[in-house]
């Protein structure tokens, strides 16, 4: 079971990462991805760990479900698709842009109030279409715009200032930091700025897994359960069409999954089982295969995870290998590898 107390912050140190995945080409280990993995049981205890799960690190966008819980606790009245978008790293599809506009309209605000950076859509197909049609980067298209719109809406509801809502000392960000510490069970080690401009809080990989487990196992009707339900029921709003995290949530009943830049992945089940992954070099290709192996170790039926074992490594256009989790994590590989 989880303690209600908040522990000291994780140590800021060079993480002691370990091999978590091998790049196999023609039966030879061509490359090694280092990283850290933690698998929690339904009782909150660590069932498996590789690497360094207690060092301070930045969860990046994998922390967005926690931020969304904080906004709901502060009065954000959204549910369903719009609440899922609040926790999203969206692809910039028209439904994401329309949803963000709706949140802003509910707050009586416009895109001009957003303080996230301008960007093109995250999805490469959508981005290419924007470029082809001459559309320019915008704050609305940037993948965190749903979160920023919801932050502004929360500020408006509480009478907090809007211009400086990204300042770490702002009441909104102080409220978010409090919930980060509450759900991770530890003090924040350091605060910096994420790519979108919002404050980014450093916790441990273990703390991230603990927070996800607390969200998915929360009692119905609580802010945590509302966020989990919204993301699971509207997975494409929390990511996008064709995104692996949406596919993972569709494939595994009850699973909540969220990715983050620099090789971060967290996933948790309704009974509190959870997996958190950090790939040391930030490689996206190792993130999902390692997370899938962790979920299998947590007890998820491997048949549900087969499509997430990793893309084939090609040679001359033909499969000659793959990215395969190390044997300590995946003693019986989900798929064969040359």
C-alpha cells in the first residue's frame, strides 16, 4: 500500500542506467539502449527494476496526467474528450485544434492568451499537409496547447492572473507542484522549463510509476479517476490517430498510457499495477518495446502486447533484426528476432 506521507526529493546524480534493450541485426547485438525500468505490483511494491529508478529525472509529458489531476482538483470542470485533451501531447489534428479552441471559448479567452511556444503539428503527415498548404506554426498547433488552454481556464475560474500563468511562483503552478508531490509521494528535486514553456518538475522514475498507479486505481468520481477515464475512453484525443500510446490503450483493457520526450513512457492498470520506462539516450524506438515487456512482467497477457514488440530492423528492405528488450526484462520475447 502507498504511504500518505511525502518522502524527501530524489537525489540529483548521474543515473546508473543499465542495458534495457538490444538492437539485433542478423543475430548479432549491433547496439545497446541503456535506461531504467520499474514494474509495480497492485500492492505498490516493486516487482522488478532495472537501472536507476530512484535518481531525479524529468518525466517530460508523461507527467501530464498528474498535471491534469491538479487542474481538476483546482476546479477545472472538463470531462470526456476535452479532459483527455488537457492531458495530451496531441498530434495537431483538426479535432485537437477544435478542442483547444472550445476550452478557450469556455474560458472566454482566445488563442492570443496562450503562452506556449509556436510550433507545427507533431504528427508528420499532418505537418507535411500544413507545409504543403502554406499554414504557419501556431500556439494552437503545438502539442501542449490543450494543457495550456486548460491551465488558463483554471486560472480564470479561480481569479488568478493570466499573463504569468507559467511562472513557477504562480498560484496555478504552486497547486500543480503540490499535487505532483502528493501523487508521486516525494518532494520535487528541481524545477525547470519544459519544451512548451511550462514548469517541469523533477521526480524519480519510481515516483512517476507510483503517481500513475494512484491515478488509475482511484475511487470513481475523484479527479484522478476522471482523468484516467477520459484518457482511456478518448485515447486519440490524448495523443492522435496512429500513435502508439493510443493503440496500447485500445489493446489492453483499462490501461492508461502516456509518453514523454526523451524516451519516457508510463502505463498503469486499474488495480494499481504500473510500469515506467526511461531510455537513457531518448530513443523512441526502444520506448514501447521495453514498456510492453514491462507490462508483460506485470501480468498483462503477452498476446495483447505482440504488436508493440518493436518495428523490424530492415536490411535491403527485408527484416533482418529488431529492437529486443534484454532477457532480464523479457525472458520469453514477445516476438522472434533474427
